[in-house]
C-alpha cells in the first residue's frame, strides 16, 4: 500500500481524494464521486475532508531535471 500523502500530480483542490485513492488502489475520480455522494448523507464528511487537508502531508516533489 502507498503512503497516505496528498500527491501533486492528480490533485484537484487539496489532494485528499487523490491521496485516499492512491492509498486504497482506486482511481481518483472514483474516490471523488464517493465523497460527493457521501456528502448527501448526514454526517461530518466535509469536516473530515478539512481535517485530512490539514493533517495529511504533501508528497515530496521529484526534481524535473
């Protein structure tokens, strides 16, 4: 399993869904759809997204020489 970080290459807003998708082996678009659908249900999904945005580290950028 990959480390849970926010990647730079597949990021749309903060990279949380892209990081979760990389960690669990799914496509980022699939994870984004799951997140949007889950926001229709009652619960703290948006607050969890904000917390992960703050807590997850950025992935290290590779130098593009």
